C-alpha cells in the first residue's frame, strides 16, 4: 500500500519514476512476464482500474523485450 500510494502521488505530480527488477539466482535473463532481470524501467503512469486492478505502465529504455502477462499488448 505504501509503494502504491507513492506511485499515485508522484504520477499525479508528473514526476520522473523508475523501477528496477531483481536479478534472479538461477541466472534467467527475463522473468515469466518478459521483463528483463536486473534492469531499470521508466514508469510512465500508475492507474487503478474500476475493477480494482492496479496497473503500472513501464517503458523499457532498450525497447527490445515485451511484457507478455495480463494487460499486455497481446492480452
């Protein structure tokens, strides 16, 4: 809840935000949803949907991999 509150506050103020994904001990380069491990992403926006889903829109500065889980372009 604390992190979500911070995201919403900074998004409302149009402040620059970043997320970093962890590095997995198994050495995987991407996680199950296609995010690169040990990589920084720019947060473009954070929104709560009418169904309660909380979405964070990210941009990969490299622009090569794609998020593939729920709410993705292909979802």
